[in-house]
């Protein structure tokens, strides 16, 4: 299920100046098929804040998709 704590936000510093911080959504259980993330943040806390908001939206949309798939498979 999408709400399990399998997904998390990972922040890291890059060599890009003047805003070197970026975030990515990752999964503990296995690598994701695509990279989801964004960069250009001045601080780690700003990147983490943006990443957590994106993760929340991602999980909501993933749960909606899973419900649609279950509904279709029941038909």
C-alpha cells in the first residue's frame, strides 16, 4: 500500500552554485523506475521541506491510482 513508510525524501548537496541542495523521493524496498526530485535550494532544510511536500502529493496520487486499479480488476 502507498502509505507504508517505504518511500522517503533524500536530500543532498551538489556542486551547483549558488543553490546546491536538491531532494529526491526514494524507496527502501527496491529502486524506483524513475527519478523524482528537484534542485536549486539554498539550504538543506528548504530542500527537505519541498521534498516532503512533493512526497505527500506523490503518496496521495499513488493511493488514488492503486484504488483505480483495484476497482478495474474487480470488474
